[in-house]
């Protein structure tokens, strides 16, 4: 896996690069959005890990770079690392698709294996969202919510899907059987009217419907 890492904090950048390198990833580092975009234009990567606030203003350079990458390089996964819950950013990144998108909060990344799994998932075209992001989006659900037809348990299953959990992971979290999870997932697909275009594609569409709601 080839990774480009944009983070202005040298200690944090070196630490993340070391974790990824030890896991076998080829990591290219940079400290600002301009360097990031140049590297993305010049080389082939599987995923870009981007801090939202990069030099020179430490405002939204990372956000703008992430959106440009999503628009010009749709096959490149984008994983945002931030200290902040910024719903506007989350919705902009997910405006067209939830494929290959991640949003993790720096202070809540406490398990290296889970972090590496999230990076790989985004690189493979899946999604990885911090549970706090998912919870905040859930609390702001619209009154005309298309997910209103789902049962409370189906909401739980869909929420865990949005966090990037596999069917087995959902079964473990909810302490139910894998077969039960498969039934809930099938029911969610049916209630949301998602086309039978492959299980993984339907999962992404279901997660996108959840986040948009």
C-alpha cells in the first residue's frame, strides 16, 4: 500500500509514518497542502492521510486539498485526521459517495491495529468514520429521514456499518449471531430500496444514505 501523509506536526507525522511503515506501507510525507497536491499529481498512491488544518494559515488548507483530491483523483482514498468534529467537512467529503473516505479524530485513535485497518479499508474503497462523527450526524437527522422505516436494531446495525464494521464485527459488538446480522443487513437494503448491484456497493450506498440523513 502506498500512502501520502500530510501533517505539519513533525512528531505526529513521523509517528504515523513509522506505524504505517512497520506495517509494510510505503509512506511519502509532506507538511503542507501544496506539497500534498504536487505529490498526488506526480505519483500513484492508494490513500492520502490528511490533517484538516495545514500551513500557512492552519485553517482549511487540508480540507480544500482533500476535496480537490476527491474531485480529481476519485480512485484515491482520502482519510482525514482531525482534532475536531466538523460536520460541514464530513458532509462535503461524502457529498457524492462514501467510497474511499475516512474521518478519524486524532485524540481517539487508541488502537494501532484498528487504525491500520481503517487506513486499509479506505484504500480499498470502503469507509472509516469515528463513532462520534456518526453519533453527531445521527443526532441531527432530518424530520423527513428516509431511514425512519428502519427498526431500532436496524439503526444500530447501519450505524456500525457506517463506522466500517464488517458483518462479523457487528455480530461481536451487538452479541448476536452472524446470520442475524446478515438478515438485518438484507432488511436494511430492502427498506432503503437499494439495487442488487453487489453486497459491497449496497453497503456503501446504505452508509451514504445514513450519513446524508
